[in-house]
């Protein structure tokens, strides 16, 4: 057998293995967090990036094999960035026979008007995008909104909040909005970005880069990404371990008084004190 054929077969085997692993991880996340239930109408937010294409493809393949009935519907927001290739997503979605809607909202003009030159657009841009997508989901009665964030995004966000926000918080795999009218799910929560990148290459998705507006990425996030990439090289598995810790919180071993009642801790049988506690706020001197 010639060497090129052997190489092709090996690459195909690797690619099948990766697709199977990603499907298993997505299926596990959906099950662990009860992300999708029978009768759900799931709006899949598509940006045109590798992660959301991968999410859609994997959800479709799970839907085809799932024992429960649920609906998938793809939605993209055309934010009117200059040069946005409007035909790419509709062409792709039609080619795979996927029901979809392309929403149009000129958030680009808003962002470029409001944000001073030289500052990063991304935070306001994605907030406006989220607003438009959530409004559409509520109008159309979708019961879940699927976003393509993966494990690396979630760990990065944890460190962003730790380093720059002084809080331990990240992006949860499943989130109910404050008003109670949206449930957001992140089916890629157990997937690594490098696997999704390889999957996207294998599948030759028609990627639309998310830098059409020419802005710089958030520098703090870039620094954290680099830190995690370095850890990945030096200590493989560390990102997975950090992610595991996000699901294994020992509240009594931290210091959040609103989540754990440290004030009531005393030895068994000891009565709560009614004594003057002015010293707690620095004494009365
Ligand atoms: S790169 Fe451009 S399109 Fe993407 S989030 Fe930032 S501002 Fe928005």
C-alpha cells in the first residue's frame, strides 16, 4: 500500500476519534447539567467562528441519535461590520439543511460611535450582540440559548475575575437570567479549544474571523490565555484540573461569609454568646 494512502487512513482514524470524543464530552455536559430536556426549543447562536460551528455540528449529530425530541434552530446576528461576508453562513446552513435566521442590527456603528478611538470594542460589541440574540429568543419562544463557550473560555474567565475582579466566578455551563426569561447553556463546557480547532479544520467549516472591525483583543484575556497555554505545555492536564475544581467547591474552606455561616461555628454544646461584641468593629477605646 502506498504511503499517502496509509497517511490518509491514519488521519481519518484520528479525526473520527476526535469527533467521537467531542460528542461524548458534549453529551456528558448536557446530561450532567440537564441542559436539554424533551420538547426544548434550542436556539443555537452562531458567530461564524470555529466553536459555534463545532457546537452546531455536534448538537445536530446528538439530536439525530438522541432518545428525546428537541428542536435546534441556528441564529446569527449580522452586526454590519465592514466586509462581513453575508452569504457565508446562509450558504453553509442551507447546504446542511439547517433551519436558521440571520438577524441584522448595526451594532458596529453604535460601538464605533460610543467607544473612544484606540479602546477595545469587544466588550460593548458582545453585550449588544447578546441583547439582540436574547430579545429574539424571547420573542420566538426558545426555551434554551446555546452558546459556543468551551472549557478554556471558562477557565480564562475564572482567572480574569480572580486577577482583575477580586471574585471567584466564571461562565457557568447553564445559567438562568435574572428576569427568569432565558436559560443559557454551554454544551462545549467539557471540550478543549485545541480539540475544537482541530475538529473545525477536519470539517473545513467556512470560518468568518471575528476581527473584521480591526480591534485588538482584550489584553487581559490575551495574557491569561498565554499563561494557560504555557501551563498546558509545562503541565498537561492542569486546565482540566482547574475546571474540575470549579465543580468541587468547599465553601467552608474559603472565606465568603454570605455563603457559609462562619459566625455560628463553635464547639458542640456551646451556647451562642450575647456578650458585647463592639471589639469586632475595632473596639470602643
Ligand atoms: S472582534 Fe469585532 S466583532 Fe468580534 S467581539 Fe470584538 S468588536 Fe465584536
